[in-house]
């Protein structure tokens, strides 16, 4: 998926808000690095759509708060397989 630097932040931002995706998930879907997604939704998006940027920041903040839960569940699943 090839998108220009003004289109991609908006597409990624909409995807994150709609799906609640993490930066890692969005990077996989859009075929770019986590760093690119982060740069797109924290820096570039703010100048393109302030309201979408605010919505994305809310989702990213929620994901950050839940990160330890996802990590714990992943570890739990890992050891269940053993």
C-alpha cells in the first residue's frame, strides 16, 4: 500500500480510531514501520486534522494504559502452551 505523506497519516489515524488498533497493528496493516506510524499520528496528523489527531491520541493513551494487561495475557498464553 503506497500512500503519500499527507494521505497516509489520515488513513492510519482513521484506522486507529475505528479499530482501536495499536501502533504495532497499524504498522502491519499499512506495511510501514512502527516509527513511521508513530511519526504520522503524533506529528504529521496534528497539522492535517487536529480533531482526528485528538481522537487518535485518546486511543493511543488507552492502549498505553492497557499495555501491561496485553503483555501479561501474552505471557500467560505462552506458558499455557508448555
